[in-house]
């Protein structure tokens, strides 16, 4: 049985499943119906384009059942001004309320990030959600330990260490929660796939009123400081490719600060 079969009773023979297949895995049979190539099972990357594009639901992919491929609600199109406001109005939040973010909202954002593009649809990202503020604080302390060790190399770290010693948290900003993503080292696109997935998470979270900030220091320390790596439980053949502190923001932003003009060469 082929991985992909076509329902001839509903197929319109319009060829669009074939047109969108990036691997070119469809042929046309003697009656004009698309037919999955004999070597398709080995070459298909299960991106689901053939299933998603067919208006008649005539494409049946064994790994991507129609029941798990809901119809898009065409009335829910995002307005361009609203999307631009989300993109431009997002700010890195560094002051958080103590009130915990309900797990359900975080699940929703992680779920949205599952549809982020990934090279050859590998979807390599693993998620680690640190839910308790005490654990976030402990991890920040381990980052500070790392900075103390590196302070000879990077003098600017001294300021952060000083703040930490005064009881402040310049690393994870007393955020109540932290999300970390890691992925296999032997996949060349892990860093790109990871950054895209976490960006998609971030936008979904912000749309739900959650404040986020990339945790660059923790990301660096996670791959360079074994005690932190161990505390996070990162598998030996994985690296950390992104981390975001998050929580409900203390303050609302009212304006969009200017940014540099885009450096674009039009050809
Ligand atoms: C990879 C990366 C690492 C970052 N690391 C930190 C960090 O460790 N601490 C922090 O406060 N902000 C961090 N930021 C946030 C940037 O400082 C912030 O994006 C920038 O100042 C622009 O502000 P905006 O995000 O509010 O537009 C990081 C951002 C990125 C993309």
C-alpha cells in the first residue's frame, strides 16, 4: 500500500497536489489522476502540502490523516495592520508580575510553534519549560557562576555579577518562567530551525498577553557551563539553541520606538 493514495471519486484531476509537491512525487496515470510515485514512500518529507491544498480532501496520506488536518477557517484571516502592530509592538519584557502564567496559554504557544518552517520538515526542536520561579532563579545563579569564571575574559560581566550579589537578577530578570529549546547537534539546521520555532512561540505568547525576553546569557552558558547543562538536563548530543524568560508584564508599552532603516539592496 502506497503512503499516499488518491480518492478517485472526489479527485478533480486538477493536478494541484502534484504542483505543490516540493519533491515532485506525483505522476499522472492513464486517466489523468495523480499517482504517487513508486519511490515516493522513501522520498516524502511528510510536509502535508498535498493534503492541505486539495479542496476536495481527495489526497490520503497515511502519516497525515485528514481527521488530523482540520479545515482552515477562511473568515479568520489576520488583518495586516493587526499583524504589523503585533510585530512592531512586541518588546523585550524585563519586569514581570509574580502571577503565574497559566500552563494552558503556554501549551497554546508551543502548539502554534509546531507549524514553524523547518529545513526538510525535520521539526527537530525539543522544549523544556521551567515553571517554578525558584528553579528559574537557581538557573540564573548557575549562569552567574559561569560569568564569574569568564569574568577575566569579559570584564563587562562584572556589572552583572555585582548586581546579582546585591540581590538583583540581571540574567533572568526575576521572571517566573523560562522556556528553553534544544535540538540535535548532528543536524546542520538546528540553530535556524530552533530560532524560528522560538520566534513563533514568542509571537503566539505575546498575542496572548504574555511578556517575553530572549535569555542570551543563559543560552551561552547552557552550552559552555556543564553544571547548567546538567541542571537543564540537555541530552549529550543536543545543544541549546534558544531560551526565553516569560511572565505577565508589569508595564504596558504605548509606542513603537524607531529602529534602523532596513539595509536593502534592490536589484
Ligand atoms: C539572541 C538574543 C539574545 C538576547 N539576550 C538578552 C539577554 O540576555 N538579556 C536581555 O535583557 N535581553 C536580551 N535580548 C533582548 C534584546 O536586548 C532586545 O531584543 C533588543 O534590545 C531590542 O529590544 P526589543 O526586543 O524590545 O525590540 C536578546 C535578544 C536576542 C535576539
